[in-house]
C-alpha cells in the first residue's frame, strides 16, 4: 500500500472515528462499490496503525482530564476521578460482551445488505436530530445513565449506527450536560479501541503484511492530526447543538444506500 493511500485512509479514519457518520457504515458502502475484499486489501498493520493514531488523538485532546484521573487513582484518592473511572468500566461491559460474542455474527448479517446499512444510518440521523431539540441539559452523569450509554455503544456495533453520535445523542436526550456528554463519549472509547487493537494483534498474522514503514508513518500522522481536529470540532458542535447537519447527511446517505440496493 502506498503512502498516498494511507494518507487518504488516515484522513478518513480521523474524521469518521469522531464525527457522527458511522465509519463502519461507510466501510460497508465502500465494499459494496469497490468489492468485498476492499477491507482485506488495507492490511492488518495499516488498520492497527490508524486505530492507534485516533486513540492517541483522543488522549491528546483530553490529556489534562486523563492526567488528573490517573494522578488521583495512583494516589488512591477517592472522589470524582474514581467515580468517573468506574463509570468508564461500567460503560464498557455491554460492548465487551456483545463484541466478543456477537461481533462476527452481526458483521455477517450486514455483508451486502446495503439497504440495512441505510436504515441504520437513518436511525443515527434521527438520534442526532432529536438531540439537537433538547434545550435543558444540566444533569450529572450517574451510574444508571452510564449503563444506558454503554448499551447504546454496544448497539453501535451495527454498521450505520454511529458510536459517537449514538452515545452523545443519548446522553443529551437524558439531559446530561452537553460538554460532559461529549467528554464521556470520547474517553469511554479509548479502552475499547486499545482492546480492539490487542484482539486484532492476537487474531491476525502480521508476518503476512508487507506494508512499508513510510506509508504506516504517513497514515498515522494523517489520522492523528485529522483526529485531533475532528474531536475538537465535534465537542464544539455538541455544545452549540449543531448535530442536525450530520443528521441531514446521514439521512441522505441512508436514503441513497436504500435506493442503491433496489
């Protein structure tokens, strides 16, 4: 794979990881257009590198929050940092269970089912649109709300359901402060990304991947820089109640996917 290809893939990964447009849904549409072996052509090393880049971009954007949380935990200090960490763990449980048990089965259901992906994109569009209609957001994130957000994050394994869009939208619909909703949504996914990378490393065979160092470096840098931009932009959009623009995009893309499958 060339440096130009990994540059483009890095930009796409950085944008779709954070913006509420469903990277998995876009991947299914791309495979329908360019062939089902498109994902395999990307290579395991490239996939892991791009996911690592977006994980690091999240860590960079929220580095102060993460430093404070880790600092308090290492000092065994009870308080908000411990509660926040427990909420992160709680939110991971549904996604880990569904991901480990049903990920391959769910993925097989969507192979070639472009209309189904289109329907999921429309559901994402509806969630984003409804979230923008909420005016009062002043509630704190409690454990029950955390579990609900974890459940919808697990549901977002369905291609077409945006993980960031679904989790942030639900948090806003639960009247949680918009800034806290975005912050929690992006921090809660870091362990899942790292876990997914570890699983890919254990399941895959890197010896079969011949991608050179330069394309990997280009892909990492492009995904990291784009990810930092997209993450900060997304937080700003959530605060300003401007998710509806992505709602329109997801609805239009979903409609096109359904028409394409007819």
